[in-house]
C-alpha cells in the first residue's frame, strides 16, 4: 500500500513547553525527509541516534533520530521519528520544513492509526482499545483498554470462528455427501459445541453494558437534609474546598460535581441541596434538582434520616451524619470535618461500584456488542433447527455463515466501513 500513499507527519506529543517533543513521519519519503534534515548518514533502523537537525542549512536543534523499515513500524510503512527538545519554536520550525517538502503533508486526526489498520498492523477491536487507553483516567479503565488493545477480544473471536468453521464443515459434509459413507444426521456433540459458543458470545455481548460503566464512570450523590454535613464530606473526599460550607441551612443550591478515582473506578461525586420543604423559590428549585440528580445517580449516600421525597435503592448507603459529635453512638457514621469513617466509606463505595461491573467482559463498544449478540442469535437459531431434525441443513449452513461473519465484524474484517471515519476522528493528530 505504501507506494501509492503520501508521506504524512505530525507532532505526536502534547503541545506546550516540555522536556521532549516527538515528531512522527510515515510514508515512502519518510527516510528521505530525515536525510534532508541531518548532516550525517542515516542510522540503522530501530537505533536511536543523536543528530544535528538542520533547516535550510541552519542548525536549529540537536535531537535524536530513529528509523523504522516497512513492516516493522506502527503504521506498517517506512517511518521515522524525530525526538526534539520540547521548544515550541523548534517544533514549529521543523514542522514548517517538513511541510515544504514535496509529497509530504500534515497528518489528519487518527491517520497514523488508520494506516496501521489498512496495513493489517491492527484490527478494529485493538484500535478501539487504543482509543480507550488514550483517554483512560483510572486504573479500571486502563486495565480494560489494555485487554482489548493487546488482542484478547481478537483471540476470542478467532477461537469462536475456528470452532464455527469446524462445525460448518461437518454439517456441509452431511449435505454434500449424503449418498456416501457419511452420517445423515449431525451428532449431539455438535449441538453442544454450538450452544457453548452461542452462550460465550451472548455473555460477552451482554457484558458491554458493564464495560461502558467503567468507561464513562459512575455518579455518586451525597444527599440528606439541610446541614447534614454533605458539603463538608464532599470537601474531605475531594481533598480540597470544592463546596462552600456554612452552618446556615440551605447554603448549597446547585449540584456541585467533583471527579475522582475510588477503588480504581472513575467517580463523579455530587453534592446536592439539602432536601426539605421550603417556600424559598431558589432553594425549592435546588431541592428539586437535587432529587432529580440523586434518583438517576448510580449510588446514593444519605447522611442522616432519609428525607421525604427521596427514593433509595438496594446498595445505597445511609450513614449517621456528623459522627464526630457523638463518638459513642452506634452505627456506620461519618464526619467530613474530622475524617472519621471516611476510609470505611470509600471501601464501601468501591465494593458497590465494583460489584456493578462484575459482569464486564472484554468487548467495550456498542458496535462489538451488536456483532456478538447477532452471532449468538444466529447460533441459537441453528441449535433450534438441529433439534427439530436434519431436514433444514442448508438453512443451518447459512445461519452458521452469518455467525462466522459476526466474528469477523468484531475485529473489523468485514462490514465496518461506515464506522471507520467516526472512530479515527476521535484520535488526536499524531496518533
């Protein structure tokens, strides 16, 4: 593919003052571009060497150069990287020099990754894992992204495909060689193999809902009556004064949000208005907002008695508020002022959130879920038809092909042209 492609370049590290900036170049002219920027011979591939970087014959930088031969680079093309000092002036000057070269242009968003896909260096599921890794904020998100990036889903899909191709071969043997010494019915063991594969694919597809929770994070609402210590607790959990605190009831009107990591999960803590009946128009609006946000949150932490109008769900926490005021009282209490009970609260939150994503599998996107569930549905139809008798084996073969195609869709071998642009557009330029 490389011979007909233009050479692209871009900065792959974040802009701004930094210790280093990496410029990536990919395409048939990449090595020639580097040769034109240096005053010494090119180094052997995959060896990082120090070189003077020249633009119009002027020394603009002393950096590092590394080359990658075709088939051994991220994109699969002949490629190069320039490791420069993170000076904006240096980076702009070198990018301008590259842009002046014939046949070279600035890369589009995600174009390096797109070329890796087109050159069979990555499958689509791995690309989706890479996209998730680039935006991962928590340990759970990182682990989730790495599983799919390193090919775990691809390996599963490949194993399912191989199993189904084997099943299809046996069924087609019955159809094609009915007059020869081949059994005219399929074995019960064949049906069991289909059932196992269908169950595995359906389970993985249904696990996407839990995987999406890891990716998007959870909302945890701190609720209760006025002056229950909600804002103080939020500030304690956040480690900073995120919310205004006061002994005057009704201080909090809006919902205050703080993002943090709890037990490896991304959590947005919500500090809500104290829930009570009130004639004050602004406070009443704040109470209504608090109730709406609390009811759709993933978890509620209620400080003190449950106020009227608040509905709690299984797993929600009801804690004794301002536990520092009565250390002898029984029950799970918490104090944002002193930190009493906060460590225990964090453990309880983490346990509940991790329980809610216990069913998460490897698949992480709705596209993958649709392919998995479509394949499982086709296999379940196959099993039902086999149990009904051998008279519909031609239809069974067609359904098996549909399931096999679903495994191909998971990794992007077929039927993904309509989603490629959207996926690659989410990457930054330089990736």
